[in-house]
C-alpha cells in the first residue's frame, strides 16, 4: 500500500490516494480482468478505468460514435455509452442483478422475434448476450462472403428491391405458398405480400406502385412475373425502370434475398418457440416484417427503417412474444354479470388497430386492443389445424390495406391431437379424407340404379317377363317410326354395314319421374312449410299468367314495391326510360349525391335482366356512375321509376310453338364510341326462341373499337357465344333446326364472308376467326336486317319515343 495525492484542475483541490494495488475481477463468463497499479481514492465520486491499462491487460477498446466496446478475441465483453459531459459510462451489471437482467433480456429477445443481439443492444433492450437454442436451430448459416460499398438512394420510395420466396410447405390456411418482399432502398422499410401463385406477384406489385407513385426503379431477379406480361407494360407506361439481375446471380439482388432470409429465419424461430402448426408461417413472416421495421439496421447507419420512412421513432412497448397466451376483454354486451371478463387466446400478430388474436375454440381471428399477455409461460399450442379458410387479404397488419372489420370468421374444424413422440418424422404425403355423401346424393343414387341385359337373355326369362320385354321393344320401335329417326338406304358395293344392338336396361323402380319428384316433395314438406299447386302463379316476384296458347310474365308487384320504397307512387309517368342520345358522360357533371344510389341501381338491374329489357340500357348507363354518383344521375334513375310507373303492367308474351321445328335467333348491335370520355362502344344482343325473347344483355366493350365494323364484330362474337350456349341447353329439350344471326351492318357481314385477312383488324383477329369458323361449319347463319327492325338497337342507345315503342312490339311486349 502506498499513499499519495492527486491534483485536480483546481489548484486548491486535491484527492487523497489511500493505496495502490491490483484488481482481479470477472467481467464475463470465465473471462477475468487483472489491472495493476490501480489507485484507491475513497473520495472519488466514480470509478475511472484507464484505456491504456485495459489494453496492456490484453483487451481491445473500440470507440464508435456514442458507444464504447471492450472486446477480447472478437467477443464483446463490456460496453458503455457517452454522457453529455463527454465521459463514457460503462453499462456494467453487478453479479447480484445478472440473473434478473438475463431474464428481462431474454423476454425482449423473444418479443422482438429473436432479433439479432446487436440490434437489441442499439435499442437499449439488451445488455447481456446469451446463447439461444431457438436462434441456432432457425438461423444457422454458412460464413458470409464479403461485399464492396454500394450507392444508396437519398430519398424514400424511389427504388424498390423485391423478390419472391417459395414455394413453402405446408401452405397457409388461406392457400398461400409464397411471399413477396418489397423493400425501400433508402429506408430499408419492408412490406410483405402473401401469394397463392407466383403469377399473383404482378398484380400485387402493380397495386403497390399505384399506391406509391414515387417509385421509379425496381430491382428484382429475372423471374417472368417481373419481366414479362402485364406488369412490364404497366411499368413502361408509368415510367418505372425494371432492373433485373442476370440468371443464377442472386447476389446482385442481395437486399431482397437477405430480407427473405431474415424474415423466414425470424418466422421459423417464432414458430418453433410458439409450438404452433407450420401453417402459421404466414402470420409469423408478417410479424417478422413488422418487427424488422422497428429494429436498427447496420446498412442504414443503425437507424430503424420506420424512422427513416416516417421521420419519427416507433414505439416498441407494444411488442409481445409471438404465440404467447393473450387474454382479451369480453365486451359487456357479450357477457353476464358473473361471467369471466376475459377470454384466453393466442397472440399471432399485429394490426393497425391492435393485436391479432386466435381463438383456438371457435377458430376465429379477432383484432383487439384490450389485451393482457402471459409471456413468462411458454404456450403449449401442441395441436394441428385442419386447414381453415382464411382470406389472405386479412392477414397483413401493417403492409396491407386497412381492415374495416375486426372479426374474421374461420370455419369451425375439429382439432386433432399430435400424439407423435421423439423425433418420428411426419409423413409429407397429402392426406385425403373420405368423401362424405349427403343423404340427397345417396337417395338419388338408389333411385337411378339399373340392370342391363343382353337380347339373347330374354328367351331365358319367365314367360310373363318375356311378354313385358316384347311390349317394351314394340313400343320403342313404334316411337322410332313415328319420329322418323332413320332412313332406309341401299348398301354401297364392297361396304359392310355397322352392326347394331339393343341396349336393354331393367329399372328397379318403374315409376315415372313425377313419382320420384313427389317422393322428394314429401320429404321436404316434413322439414319445411310447403304448398302444392297444379300451375305456378308467381315465382321470385314474377307473375305467371296462362291463357290458351300464350304465357305472360310481368313484375307489376315488384315495381309497385319499388315505387313505394322510393316514394314515387304518385309521380307523373313518362314515355321513355332515358332522354334521347344520353350516355353515362351526360350525367357525370354536378354535385355529388349522397343517398341510396347503389341500392336503387341493383334493384333496377334485377328487374331489367328478369323481365324488362326495355330499361336495361338506361340502367347499365347509370350503373357506371356508382363510384361517384351525381344529382343528375339520381334524377335519371328517378326518370326510370317514372317510366316504370306508366308501364308497370307491361308483360312479355310467350306464344306456343312447335318444339320439333324451332329456330334460335340472335339480334345483335353495337353503338360505336358514343361515350365521349373513353370512346368505348356498347354491345347489345337479344336471343329469341320461336320469336319469344329468352336472353338479353348489354355491356361496355373492354377495348376501343376503331370503326363501327370492329364494334359490331366484337359484339357479334360475344352474342354468338351465348347463342351456342343456349342451343346446347335447348337441345336437351327441343329440336333446334337453325341458328340465325340478324346483323344490320353490311360491312361487318362482308368482312365475315371474305376469307382474306384484314391488316387493320389484327387486334380482333381471334373474334373474327371465331365467327367465320362457326359460319363455315354451318353452325350459324348470318342475315342482314334493316336498322329499323333491329331489336337490339334499343339495347345500345337511347332512342326517341316512336322508334322505341316500335321495337318493343317486335319483342312481343304487351301493355
């Protein structure tokens, strides 16, 4: 022991040295620090550690900005931070506090999704580094390859790094097996999209760019979802440069590749610790992205991505351990006075409105803000879910759109206990559950059971059965003669006739279809209140009236209910549903209308497609303004109601016809570029069976036709598709002889008849060839009709009163 003094900055101030000696201490596990010539000064307020003495003892001291690290053999043993006075204060923890501090550090390590210790230290959430078995299992990797410096953007959301990870087995409960990362180059802020197919990436990326118009460059790999198809076209139009890396060089897209690895490692660790089924990887990856955006990142000078993007620090107090037990408050309206005030659930992620929780009993995923967590006890979620159907758009708490609902229903399924022990590998084969047939299917199968016989077997049957078979054969032959289904021809020379044979089936139940129907009706009447009548009088709001050889349909009662609902019973009727030459652009100007616009449009669309094609064009025109309705558009809807007031008793007259000699007719028309805003044409067609209207349609063409001929061809191709479909259905009931298409555009007819290719119609070549093919194979026949008799004209434009009424009469409408 030696005594002495220490002179301070002030001349009169001195500190008494009581002794000099050696200090031996343990600063980490099995690492000792021995310092010689240490001064013992009792009156000193703090303890000063000499950097020179520490380095002489074999340690390395590193200063970095506001932090200092004491290291040995590249392992950090002690660190400190700089105070405002300029001194570096050690964050040394006494031995008596190490156990408690270690537990707190471990809790924050788990809350942050098993983030790297360096990030937690920079946030001040970790002081002691300890071994984590879950991290080792989830993140073990090869030694990284060095990289050189790279220029980074100086403003956010200009360049985006993106990559797709997958396929991942098993799929999520919503069927996703991929996830796509979208990373801002400046802030490293990461967004995640879960995908069912790789092809979905293009639409998700397109939506992302539309929400972030500042994006000018996208760095990605050479996948087809980025460099081919619709997204490339969108990028070129939006002025976005696609910068794909060459094939087999993932290192050139390192930012996104590393982000994928980080998200998957963190998600894997959370799945391991939570004991949740691997199908929850989607929730885990989304939670990983949420956490990463709040963790310091060395590539952006230890800032957090959240800070660089929003210029404010994120609050990490809401972070909780993934998969832990969560107790959510039950609303007062859903519990009684003596019931539990909370319900135990499982924490599976974050939402902009609170926490995302899974109810293991009801399979519901709810979003709640009033939650308490038990993070100390590891959750025992040792069960497997039978894949419920969760909508993927509801999964993302931060990166997807805001949820309007806080309750997501997952269909109830039984939990299956996992009884495997040890390290027995589970089979990767997809489980196929036995098909369960409902009672109706079993009953139908029993009714349709049949037995087949050979013709020679009839002679071996009892005499009574032989007589029954003979009567059945004679009846079948008479039916074939009556319907004239065959012609007698001479057999050509050197030709052999095709053999024929009877197909004999013995039914277990010889009853008619009516008897089977009655059995089913009796079964249904035991469960539901039902009434039977010989003839239907009303069905789904449609009144049915029978009169000799005519059948009438109308919806007068539905129209009156509609008028009463919108207080138009006493309105003045008008003669046409929409003003002449009007289009959707006519009603776009004016003040915004706040009212039941969508509701009325939907009601009128139902009426138009069921029994009133006369209002279909008007309703279709006004339905295009549902996103931004105006006062003028609302007045136009009321005009349709006024027209219905005057024509409420209008009926469609269906006349009796010969089912074995019938024609299907298609009236088709198009109005070329009448809408001055987008210049897209309107297609309209009406299909008639024996001059009775059975199907009508109006739609806006998706592409812009450059001439009236092109517009007619586009409309004609759509109409022919439905005509062939109707023919396929009708052929099961009646004999359809001819399919006749009535077209009023001479140029369109000549274009179809001319087999030569027209260079100006290359963009609609498939539609043109489709029509020509059906004409050449005699499936359809195209005939010219004058515009005055073109019934479909009222489906494509607003006509004056006189012509409108004339076309209604041609449609078999009766007032």
